[in-house]
C-alpha cells in the first residue's frame, strides 16, 4: 500500500512539474510567488474524483452545474496580473470547486468568495477546510443581485476583485467597490472574442483599463447582457 501511495505521489509531482514548466511558464507567467503557490497548493484535491487524472491537464475541468475549473495557465496568468499582497482583501466571483479561492486566500489577508450554486459552495467549503484554509468567507448569492455592494448600509471596498467567469459587459457598480490602487480582473465580451481586462482604480474618480490578452471562458450565470437597439 505504501509503495502504491508513493507511486501516485510521484506521478502527481511529475504532472505538477510539467504543468508549471510546459503550460504556465510558457504562457508568460514568471512571477516566483505565483509559480511557488501553484506548485505547493494541491490542485488534484479540488478536482472531482472522476477527473482526478486530468487535474494538471491544459483543459477546463467540469465541476457540475454547467461550470468548470479554469485551465492552470489561465489561473496563473490571472494571479500574476492581480499581484495580491498579504494585506489585501479580495472579492472572488465564482467560487466553483474552491481551488482559485484557495489560491487567492494563500496570497491575501481575507477573501470573500461568491457562488450562485449552494451545492458547489458546500463542496468548496469542504475543500478549503481539508486544506486548512480559514481566511475565506463563502457567500451563496447571485453576484449580479446587488447584494455585494453594501453591508448594513455601508459600501464595501476591496483591494482586488476577480471574476472567474466571463461577462458580455462589465457589471455596473463593481469597479466602484475597489479601494484606490485596487484592481479588478474580468473577461469581457462574447464568444469567440473575449478580452481579459484589468481595471485599476487610480483615484476616487479615475480608472485605468488594460486589455491583457484574448481568451474564451464560460459566461457568468445571469451576467448582464449587451443592450439591443430598438428601431
């Protein structure tokens, strides 16, 4: 039994190494902090058991309810762009299996992670507990319901906001929830043309917007849509 366990661990270590070297580094993810994190946090423990053999593959892994885990290289690229620090409070839209939430939690002071499917949020909670991650607040709600903007009548501000699902248009009011100097990552547009976009709050009223790369990921449930012109 011990030999079997050691063999599985060696296979996982090799697959993890290849994921980092062949997928993530080659996609211009070179931040040592990010690479170390992706090596240290066991991705395979957040993957549904039927897809355990694909934990390190360059694919989006189904996790139920029509949702998927992002590919490893995209996860790395997002983390590098956000540059989360230990003093930061982060809002994550799209908890999913909890893996990306866990990555953020290892980097940040606190993470608030939102998931519309209660069953997925419960699975994520178990994954986080199993990996001894306790600086996460999980919320089950529709990210576009407006309930994320205030608590007890007070506006909540974050150092980083990240969407791990796309939106045809930018959700109203979310960039205003950034602290000055904070950043928001979101993939905007509709297939086949989507733009990974980083929005930085540079002052109380000013924002800078940069398109980082093109990609295509599943759309956020109940995402705001492009308004159609009526003639």
